[in-house]
């Protein structure tokens, strides 16, 4: 039995390489755990995380809008002004909002982000995957993260939005700025905020000019559909479209890249599973669902308690921060038998990889499509796929757990 003294239960970043022993201990002994280092409660059991996802009346997704005040910055403080330019990109997207604002924005977004539109994009996704592999095929080796998993989802979303090549650096820079802010806010603080605020100002100006053009000269792309989406006379504002565009790229890019990158690593660590997929590619959709559970590319999400709540004998005061450890919930043995084993033949059971409830990931269908095409093409076109070098290192972003790189060789 693992002793508590041998585990790091508070410092998430100390367990980036392998958080699962700590998860197992917390699930068994402290499923509702007060973390003094991050001033939050953590939940590790499937039923608890699922319940919080489902109950937006007691648990708020708005954890960012009050950040300037929480960090102690007033309206006249220069750092606070920069922070207020950054926060909207985190607070006013679909994952950061509560009803009724969330309901209104999601209704309008769902008119554009339809399953039919996503499925019609499958040939484009296939073409992008083939092009990325072609660039490294003759070399017999590649970095599966840098050469495929990372560029694929960003290019897919930018193509969906029909962003001109000249404007793509603006969009990518803003997505990277969100990631940098979330990953470093506890460590770097105000010194980087002027630069990040400048990035968001640039992308806002660029996208607003593009939105005005699409409203005048509409196309068939996703940006045009967002610009023209209407429900009972209501439309998305320019600011809402700017934030939604950045959110689609950031969230869709990071999650899919992590699913493909970390998923490939785990398949290579389980060669018998990889062999099954080579023998029977029809298992790939089921394999993607199992990898979504096993990998949990969105590893943690935050909520805020709107009232005092008692869970498993622990009282959570009103206005407390709650971290939903999705990576732990997706390996809960009460929901998934033998959860530490990757099993592409596992009987279907809903994981929490895309969340649940009103905040279920709006891009889930696109992420599934990209991952299925990527894994099928990797398996078909890269024979004798093997790891090269040392054990891969995970990036210092606990919420979105992904690899720095994944060097592979193939025959």
C-alpha cells in the first residue's frame, strides 16, 4: 500500500509526469480534499465530478471574471488594467460562463457548429494529416507532437474559419498567449501581462476587420456563420465572436493535440493494443474513446461553489474554488473496472473527457473526427512505429496535460 508520506498530494506540478498514484490515494482516502497550496477543494471520484458538471445552479463556471479583484488589483492600477484586457478571453467564452449568458451564446454557436458541417470537413482533415506525414516520411522519423499532433488541429480550425494565411499568426499568437497566461499566472505574474494584453489587442483588431468583411461578403466558413447567426433577432457581437474564435482555437487545439500526442505515446507503450488497431482499423473510434478516458487531455477544470455544500462529509463553504480532477475521475474503479489498464475493447461507458452537462465540449465531434483520422493514418502509413530516445516530458500545464515532444521512428 502506498503511504501518504511518499506522495505529493498538494503540488500538482510535482506530479506532472505521473499523477495517477496520488489520484488513487486521494480517491480512496480523501475524495473531497482541501488543497492548502492552491486554496481549493479537489474532487477525484467520477460521481462527484459528474455531479458538479451537471449542477450549474450550485457550481459556477465563472472563475475568471473577478480575477483582478482576487489578485488585489484596483481600477487605477496599471497591472490591473492589463489584466482586465486579458481576462475576457477566459471569462466570456462558453466554458467560463453561466446561464443565461452561456445559454444565449451556446444557442447561437450551435447554429454554426453543426455535426453535418464537421463531418463534411473529413476530407480536409485527411488531406492535412497526409501532408504533415509526407513532410517527414522520407526521413523515417518525426516528432509526433511538433510535426503532427500540434499543427493539425490548429490548421483544421483555421481552415474551418477560413482565416487567410497572412492573418493566422495573429490567431495562433493569441491562443499561445491564453496558454501562457493560464500556465504561468502563479509564477510570473504582472511582468508578462503588458505583452499578453498587446497580443490580444492585435488579434481583436484583426478579427473585427475580418468579421466586418464577412458580414458584407459572406462565405460558407465558420466565421461567416458566427457573424450571421441569429436567434429571434439576437446576434453575436463582434467582441463575442473574437473571444469565441480564440476559444475555439485554444481549447480545440490543445485538447486534440494532447489526445493525439499522449494517446500515441500510450499506444506505443501498449504494443498489443496498437497491433489490434493495425489488424482491425474499425476499432479506431472505440480506441479514441478509451484514449479520451485514459489520457484525459483536459486534465482539470475549475468551478466555484455558489452556496455551502456538503460532499462525503466535507463542508465546502460558499464561494470556494473547486478543482475537478478529470484525470482522476476517468480512472475511478467504481466506474471503470481495471481503470489503470488501456483497453480499446472496453465496454462503452461515458468518460468525462469532454465534460458533461451544459458545458459539454462544443467541439467534441471535431476532436473525435481529427483524432480518428490521425490515428488511422498513422497506423496505416507509418509501419514499425517506435519510440526514439528517453521517456517524453510533459509540459508544465496541469489543466491541459500534454507532451513537450514525442520522437518516433518508422520503417
